[in-house]
C-alpha cells in the first residue's frame, strides 16, 4: 500500500502523528478510490484522540501555502493545500436520537469509527503511524465488496439507515455513480425505512439527488429511488409520470420510463446538470394535461407551457437555485417541442428566426435535448428524425450567420422610439417595438438600423 501513499502530505501527517504520539489513519473515500482507480482530492484522516492538534501541527509544518480551519464544536479541522482538502477528526462512536440525524458523539477506537461509517467500501483504513504505515485495515471485508461491486452497510442495515436516513440516498447515489448493486437486505431496509427521510433537510436530499443525476447512467439511481419508494416522498411530481392507461384499445407510453430514457440520452451528450434537469422536467406536465379524444387518442396539449410554469415551484420545493439556472431549465422545457415541429414541417426562415430569438445562446442545448427526446425503437424513424434535426441545425447556422438574431437586440431601442416620435411610456411604444421585432423575425426587413428606421416611420403613421 505504500505506493498509494506517495503524496508528500502523507509523510508529513505520519511525522506529525509520531511527534504527538497518536495513531492516525487515512480512511473512507480516498482509500476506496485507490481500489477503484479513481482520482480523489479529499482525504479523511482519523486519529485515536488529538484530531485537531494533529491538524494544527500538520498546518504548522506545511507553512503559509496551507490553510487551516478548525471546527471545535464538531471536534474536526480541515487543512487545504493546493487542490487537496484534508479533514482531521478523532476516532468516535456515535448514537442517535430518533428525531435527528445529529449524533451523540463519544471518543472511540478505530473499530468504533469504522462501525459508524455508512458502507463497507467506505470503512477501509490505511495506517499512517510509524508502527503501521501503509497497512490496510479492512474490518468489514470492504475490499471483497468492491471486487463484487456491492453496496453493504457495516452494521445491520435498519440501524444504519434509521440512524442517518441520508445514507439511503447515498447508497443509491453510489450504486448509480459506480454501477454497483445494493445488497438485497440493505435494499429492503431502505424500503422499510423510507419514511425516515422526512428528518433530512431538503438541501441535503437534493445534493445527493444532483449527484445521482450527474452519474454516468442516471436512470440506475432513479429506478432505485422509485422501487424503494423514496422518489414518491422526495419528488412526487416525477412519480405521477408513471403508468399507462388504455381506452378503446388506445394506449399512451409510460412517460416515467420515457423521461428516464431522455435523461440517459442527455447524459451521453453533456455533463451539464441543468440540461439533465431539463430532460427530467421536459414532460413533467403530461399528467395534468392528459386528455383522451376519441378521434385522436391520448393528447397532452400545452404540456410544454404548463411544464415551464411548474418549474419554479419544483425548484423551490427541492431547494434548487431560483436564478438563471432555473430560467434556463424553464426555457428548454417551454421550447422543447419547437425544433421537433420544425423538423416535421417545411422549415421557414421566419420560424427559424423566432426559434433563434427565443432560445438565444441556449439553442445548441435545446437541440441536444430534442435529440435526446428521440426514444423510438424503430431505427428507420430514428434516422429520419436525426436527418430532419440536421436540416434544422443547418438552417439555424445559415440564418444566424446572415441575420445575427441570437440574443437579438432591436436596432432601435424603446427609448429612441419615445424620443423620435415624442411619446411617453405607453402601449403605443410597445406596439411599435413588437411590430419592428415581428418585421425582422418574419424577414420583412433586414436586421439593420436604416431599414428599421424606415419601417418605424411608416408604422408610426398607423399607430401614433
């Protein structure tokens, strides 16, 4: 194991631990990631006593290049060195009050500290002291679980999940990130303890949810959330997409599993969290807009508009940011049908200009979402859809280069309109601005100031 401790920081920690006369171990995710061949910048160090003192001495040895933060209330300290973050804590054992995730903490041994870890793969430790430097301590057979790709709790799973219910989300997140399987008894314990998630803050839940969304195949995590019942508690709007209904032999697709396919497709295209959220929410309003029309079958008219209006409440409930990220998701949900409609009809310059105008710099992400939305299993249809989207992309590029509509600003501003025509702020000013916008987007006049001025002078005779 010594070769895995080649970073100079480990020699520094070892020297300091020996100077203080304490045993120290690197534990948790850093050790796990050694066996998974993953690069980790976060190092957790546990000591048998004197965790803060060890951090202070390490900081002193490292000098001004390192930054020390001490959290005495929690008995922990952090040293930041370039791109590394090293957390120091004394070994502890924990007990829990049923109504809180906050443990009652006592000093403990290394085995006590390993007992309190969430999963066996995160309970691995490597000695850093002179007497055990580089020695692996695997009290719960975590190496075997890594080799078998299994998520298992060190203690009886009902205890682990009931004590800290966030661990249920973490189990699913690790399964999704690492493509591991949650051990059967542990999976059943999540289902049994799912209601305990109510004592966890929305912020912590959503942090884990976002990590699931950013995993290579996010549907793995969402299927586990659904099957255990956790998704019903943390994100009920998504669960409403589940299921099919048949009337007069006409059936609609299961929009829950369709959404997961779209999400996986979007994940293949981009690691943009918010594009992935747009994939999750693109059909979120299909349940409330679902109608059966005898002549046409199932319809979801207006689901893109209603879905966009649902986004702010969903973001609020999940404690997601209510800023430009939310507006980005809203925009993509609202516009996600537009390129599809264009691809099915004769593409007009006017329609392309309007799409560019409304999508702005997010047009490429919108097109990526639309392509991700192709989930038909018919290869002929897939090929046709993709060819049509390429025509739309080509037309978008051609008109953008010619007309410069993306993030368009009018060649004559509202303030100028008021000054030129001696108008106060009023509906007439808005009418002139909209008429100018429509004239440019419809290709009636070029996107140039002189043409815009001539158009406004003529239009003002009608309106003013």
